[in-house]
C-alpha cells in the first residue's frame, strides 16, 4: 500500500513550535537478558537488528539485550538526551491489528512501556526522538489509506507532550526525522509525489 515518492530534501528544516489527546499504553514488564557474555563497559549506543534490541559499549561489545514481546521487531532506537532511557519503534500484531508502536525502556532494562500505540491495522510509527528538554517526543506516522479509489500512504511527523499527553501533527508528507542538538529544529525527509509538491509550514 505504498505510494511512489522520492526524497526531495533530506535536510528540510522546521523551527519547532503546539494538541490531540493520546494516553500512554499500559506498562510492559521488561528485564535485561543476553545469550552472550556481557560487557561491563558503559553503554555507548543502542542497536536494533534481527536478533533484537541491544545496548553496546564503545567497542561494539554487548552490554545488554532487552527483553521484547515475542514476534515483535524493533527499529530506530534513540537514547534520550538525559542518557537514562531509550525510545524505539516496535512492529507487531496488537489489539488493533498489525502495525508499529513507540516504546520506551530505561537504559538498565527496567520500566518498558508504550508511549504511542497504533490505533488501527496498517498504521506504523517510526523514528522516535526525545528533545533535549525531555518534554517532547517526535516521531513519524505512516498509515495506509484509500484516496480516489487508489491505495496510498499518509505520512507525517507528529509530537507528543510527555507531560500532558497532548499530541500534535506537525508536518505532512514527512518522515525519517531527528532533532537538532539544541532542540530548536527538526531535520526530516520531505516526501513528494510525482504530481504535486507541498512546502512544509513553519510552526508558531
């Protein structure tokens, strides 16, 4: 159900700006586990691959393997600026069908929880990133829809206020986002069809 798109600007920039309600999902108990000898060095980054979600040290040694639900596939992990938690996307079959959710887990493997859950079949959330203030979670959303009798995708970048749970759609036709170091800008891919182009509006 994908539409043909091409990346027009990998470095389109948007000044960040502000609601919809979205309540966090239930906690998912998680602990750390590994099938290989673990490194005792500090965690430098987190990697998602076919074997799961792994915390690695600066030399690539496995520090921790995070427990995930069965038949679920992680992607796009990002360590929060405070260095205490990881946010990532998890593709799985849930109560609302097949899709992707955004989850968070403490770096030590405790406190795994859902932040955003797909609300229907074929809705996929991706590229989560927490801004330096720790208040806002940015992420991409892709949904399969039918427009004028044709199956296409609806892509966009959204923001979740982690204090109030207010959710805002910021940018249409956008994906693969990240935040600037100071948290004042987003960098994202602007998706454009072959027949129309849309400029991304600035936030207030």
